[in-house]
C-alpha cells in the first residue's frame, strides 16, 4: 500500500516536470530572443548616450558622426559596445548630407569641361564643423535609375547648350525623380530661358514678370515655417571656400567682381597652419591689420558704404584651404548681393513665399518650387557669394534624411531612436535611428 502511494507520487511529480518542460521543447528560443532584444536595446541606448557626450569641447560624436566614414563609425561602435557580434545601420533625419551626388546630362557636350565648370560653382563647404562635398558626374536619361543621384544640376555653359533641352524632353522622368525624394537645381541666365517650355512651367513653376532690378536681399530671414527660410539659413553656414595654391595664396570674389586675396599663415603655429591673412580692402597688399586671423576670429569688408562681417570658420592645418562664413547680423539687411538678374522671372502661381531673395521691387534672383519635390531656379551670377547661394540651394534640394551606414537589415532587429539639436553655424535637429541585430 505504501509502495503504491509512493509510486503514485512519483507519477505525479514526473507529470508536473513533463508539463513544465513541454513549452521549452516547443519554443526553445523564445526566452533567449526576448533577452537578446533587451540587450540590443540597452546596447543601442548606451551607444547613443555615450556618443552624445561632448568629445573635443565643440561637438558631440552624434554631431561629428555626420562627418565620419563607415570604418570610423565602426571603430567608435566597437569602442563603446565592446561587441563584434552585433551588426548595425545608422539612419539620420534632419541633417545635411555629407556627400551630395550631383548628376548632369551631357549628350553633346565635353563632359570633362562641364564637370570642371559645375565644380567651380559647387566647391566644398564646411558646415557645422564638417565637410559638405559634391560628387559630380554625367548621367544618361536612358539609364536614369542606376545613378543614385541626389540632385540633377541643369545649366548652360560654353561646353553645354542642350542640357536644359534634354531635361525638357525627359520631363516625366524628372517628375518621377522629384516624387522619389530627388531634387533639381537650374542655374541659367534669365535671358536664355524658354518660359514656354514645360520644364520651366511644371518643374520650376516660373514665368515672366515686369519688376525692376537692384541689389538683392533674402526674403525670409526669420520665418522657419516657410520653405524659403532654409536656403538663406544654409547660406550663412556654407560661406566661402578658398583653395590655396602651392605658395599658400588664394582669393575669393564678392559682388560680381571684387577680388580679395588670402594667404595661409603658420607664424607661431608650431609647424602647421593656424592663421590666415585677409586682404580686406582688396588692394592686393596685406597690411598690418589684415594679418593673423585664427579660427573664430571675425573681420569686416566694406562695400557701397556698408560693412559686412565674416568669421573664420576653418583653417586647414596643411595650408591647403580656408573657409569663411557670412555673418547674418553684421548689417540690418543681412548680406546684400549686387544685382545679378537680367530679367524679371516670377512664380507662375504668384506665390511670393517661393522667392528666395529679391530686389526692393520684388524681382527675384532665385525661386523654389516644392509642390511635388524640391526644385530651385537661380539666375546665373558670378562670385563666391552667388556660388554660396547655389550650394545652399543644392543642399536644400538634396534633402536631409540619409543613411550614415547602410546595411541590409536583418529580419529580426531592434530600432533605437535619439533626437538632439546641435550645430556651430546653425542648429540641425538630428533624429538618429540606430538599427541593431545579432550576427549569427
């Protein structure tokens, strides 16, 4: 009797053990996966929180990460997480792209000459202490989707006179490109525009007007709710990029034909370059009060009885280049362009909020159209100030969401998001998405 009772107890215990074990056999990895998800989330949050710490007294890694390549980001990830078993991708919204891919169509022109011409307009820029550069290349409408362009660049130069005609013939492809988050920038003299072409009416939304010329100022310097605010915002951070020759001399041009020399200076710098000399009065001579400007120093240049301020943004330690920013509040009007318009071109819908900068009568030097994408028309002008306008427009047209590190996501991954607003020249609202998954 006692043995039978004990045997019954054994049967009950075994049954309980079996019942408790069955879920483990049926779902052997469920608890592990849940635990891994928690580890990935914690790892991602630790990485983002750690990298947001100010590292060099000027910016956090989240800001600096925008200027790093994939291998540098990988090194930082390993340093923080101490794990080589986790893969990742980083996606950013709200941040200007570091490398903007610029495509130009060159059916009959000299592609090399056209690239040099566009490069003379789209030189690199230092924005928020990182390099923004433009990768420029020819494309064909026959293989339109394989180029991975951010912006189509249209212009008329001495080597190209059919770029705009070809665009007009392929307007449906350009519309699809805009709808797919691409941008289009047209830099062309208003005298040479065919305003009856569908390209001008449908892509850029422009028509003829009758307003008079004059000096140009930005239309909307303080209203971020309107799209024409952002190009002028970028303008003050894009500034002027000055490349030095083998003797350390460079120059920049403002107000169409005012030339100013720049000289790299390594006096007291410990063997590298940490200063620049600026020929502020444009007389070709470096005078005592034009010597030894360091990063962060400011200077003024007089034009038409007004003084316009500049700040030294970047000095290359190797003496190859320097960069200056326009100072927005150095005059009551902000920066003032000499008139580079030839004719009055107006928004076809009469929307003045699409004008980027205008004369006192309202004649625009540039017009944007964001009804079905990001398109900008700019009247052709000469000088580094106009180039800064074109670069700012191109940066806007390229959009502000991009993959810092693009990898094919695993089917099972965790997404951790982080928001921070930073920037030396102007604030950028970085919305960083970190995708993490295990390498099995």
